C-alpha cells in the first residue's frame, strides 16, 4: 500500500476524533494522526481522491501533501 500524507485543519481532540470516525467508516485504512502538526498519514489501497473526500466529510479544510516514503 501507498502511504499518503494529508493536511487537515484539526485544532482539538474532537477534530482528530472526527477524522478517526470517517476513516473507520471508509475502512481499509491504517492511519496516524499528528494533531500538533495537523497531519494525517494514511496507509491505504484507496486512491488519494477518495481519501481526500473522506477527510473533507469532517467539515475541516483538508489537502493532500504527497506520498510518504515508507521508512
């Protein structure tokens, strides 16, 4: 799977919980949320458009930062 990094304008735990909820609903994703840096790193078979649309369902401003090379 490809690891993708997204910016999501999260300001609190509630925001990161909303992100967790929509991603769990989508399914087929492993992800890490970096609240202080407002980043969500997603490991998934879904394409970027699907992931971005899903993140936008939180009502937060979201954008794609790029692929993250697997360390």
